[in-house]
C-alpha cells in the first residue's frame, strides 16, 4: 500500500486525446506532451503525479474502452521510466476497473475514484458508486493500490438528501477508501474551506486532499488544513487547463508550498 502520508503535492498530467476519442490525432504527440509535463513537475519538486485522460471528452461514464486503457498504460509506463515519484491514475469518468488494471500492469500505486459510493447526476448521466466491485477487483489482482475517493465530486450533483459529512463517512467507512478528496464545483474551481472542515471533522483518520482550485496564494494554507493537494490548472501556461505545464509556475508553486 502506498504510504499516503509521504505525498503532499500531486501534480496532474492531463493527457491529450487518446486513440478512440474524437479529438485524437497522434500518439507520438500524446507521449511527448505527457513526458514533458511529468518531467517538469518532478524537477519542480512535486512528490507524486496523477495521470488522467483529460483530453478524451466526451467521457464515458464507467467504460473507457480498450483503446483508452492501452494508451494510458503506454504513457504511464514511459513516465515511470523517467520519474522516481509515486504515480496515480484517474480514468475518466469513473472506470475504476480500468484504473486498477493499469495499476496492475505498471508502477501505479494509487487511483482516483470520482464516484466511489452514492449516486451522482453528471453530464455522462447517472453514475453509481461501485465500491464493492472496485475493492473486490483490487483483491483479485493482488496488488495493493490505494484508493483516493472524491466526496461530492466536481462536475456532478449528488442525488438524494445525503449531506457532505454523511457522504464522507460512507466513502471512508463503508466504501473503505484509503484517502478522501474534496473539490470545487468544476476543474480549476476553488474548494470551499467549509467543505474541507466538514469532511475533516467527519473523517479524522483518513488522509484528506484538496482536488481543485489550489493556487500559489492558497497552497500553504490548504496544506496546513489537509496535508495534500492535487493541482493541475494553476501550473499551466497562462493558467489554462488545456495548456502545457509552465516550468516557472510549477517551481513557484512548490516554493509557495514551502517544499522547495
């Protein structure tokens, strides 16, 4: 199992469109961009990376398909050859079985699960948490991969009356997630500090990560409250999510976090 307390700055490697998705053009370009972004993040001082198929819009709800899995496995294998930090994977929108399969074939040590328990209304339709399926498949594969699970994930609305604290407890204690993630309403949107506090009080014995909207100005304070952040947009050229990682922004972020 990944030693979750050892990681605090998780840099996101947003992959361009992979084979099989509408905007895919060239796998060589995907590899070049991914390896460049990964190397910049590690050299800046990020102590973990998470790779996600961000360019594959529109996302499938729970079945990314074999071309996506093959493409991500190829990219992650190449990234693992040039980095020394723990790697994670998020197969969008919520293909946990694919994520675990990629982890079994590579050095990936943690996965992000957007909907681990409960039911969310999303732009992919209704997505139901599959914690039982995910954990049983992890057991079957025999590789201890840590599960970082979102609580009321971004770009989604929970169905029913379940409040944030209850959702956090369900995710941790019934879904058996190894760590929890709290985010804003969308990619790059700031996370409400009140939500961080609610989840922290509800589940004091799990690592807690902020999953969106972290900036150079807020990272130090958020690390003091949670111990971990997942950051992508703030590190990109001109602060635009689709752009490549900016080396100066990445270095400044690590310095602002006090981990340079």
